[in-house]
């Protein structure tokens, strides 16, 4: 189906800023970030844009922030939540905004981020903190002032829900019911295969004792756990129907499971590792997130017969 908007400067200014602010408000209230790639994909799939070069996303974020500041000069720098997938920090374009806000001219230099990483991280963290402190009501009022358009609590709730809505929730395909608390057949098959084949995940796990659907003291349930002599492995599986939102959720499930399992272990020197097991290749956004949080990945064959 043809997209109504080509990614020209004129169209981006006319049709990209309003939805971008809505999505960034949802991200801010969730205490998170959105990558340039994720924002590009949302503009293409939800706002009707044809292919947008990734370099143009900085243009959108910067112009949105300028428009906000014209209305409210003291507004939090919500554009800093648009981040690079590798380091989860904004690119150089955010430097001029932070320089003006915090009175630090060094941030305006073209290579400020590379030349002085501690300074950049300090002020990015400070800017993000201001964004996260802004309330839902404050964002709603600011949005209305900027775009002369209502953004009520229900719309914000839907935007926050939408950004987390994957195609698979705990193994159940979205929109298809398997009963309360049920599990989809693809997820179950992958979960059981991982439990039965620890050596396929890594040769060091060949002799591991394995278990599935393991309850943690936090109330969470881990898909699979491997117990080795020298370490414990917690594993989250995502089947072939999982989309990028599901995979991103899987990364943070791994972060949580690893931390809780570590806290449960009375041994101070215990080692807990986390794996994300999928049936499909990972997009670059997810690969970078796994690397950032030191989580391993294994791609299982879809045909394991």
C-alpha cells in the first residue's frame, strides 16, 4: 500500500513532529528511551512515511525540541530520549540543547561526545532525569500548547500500552487465546527443546541439570534454568512469532531473572548468566541491547526434527 508522505523536510516538519512527541511522552513516562531506528520504524509504519534515512531522525527530534522550546523555554529536553542503539545515548545533535540548558559550551562542539565522554554522560543523565520527573499531566498540557491538540490520559495510556505490545505475550500469540495463563505451541516446543538440549546451546552446558518454568522469589517464572558446577544459566525463549517488541521485552526479562537469581543465591561468588534463545535472527537494535547488558544469544533451528 502506498505511503502518503515522502520523507522530505517539509513533510517531516508537517506530519512527523506531533506523533513523535506522543511516542516520546510514552517513553518518558515509562522511564525508558527509543533508538533512532525504532523511531524511524514507527514513523514509517504508523505515521504513513515512506522510507526515511536514519540520519533524518535527528532532524525530526531536533526540530520537535525547538518547537517545544518556542512554547516553553524551560521544558525538559525530551529529545535526549532518542538514542543511538550502541551506547543508548543521544547523538551529537543533542549537544547544543544541553549546552544551552546547562550553560556548558563544550557540549556544542561537533565531537563533544567522543572527546569528553564523562562530560557528555553527566549532562545527558541530568537532562534525562528532568524528563523523567515531568508528570503525565504536565506533558499533556505541554503537548496541547505545542500542537493545539488534546492528549488526554486515555490516549497516553494507549500509547504506553502500544509501545509494549508485541505479537507474543508469555508464549501466547497476541489476538489468539489459549485460555487463561495458556502457552502457545511454538513457545512450548522451543522451551522444552532448550530444556532437553543444553549442549546445543553451548558445549559447556552438556552436563547441566535442567529445569523448566522455574519460579523465582520475585514471583517471576523463568522458561529454562541450567545448573552447572560453576554457574547457573537463566534462559528466556522467544519463538518465531515474536516481533521486535517481544524480543526487546525478552532482553529485559533476562536482566531481571539474572539479578533475582543472583540475589537468591547465598554464595557471594556465585555466577549467574542469562541467555535469550530465539528461532529467528535478531535485528541490530536487539543485538546492541544484548551486548550492552552482557546477555548471550542462541538461535535455534526452526526445523529441529
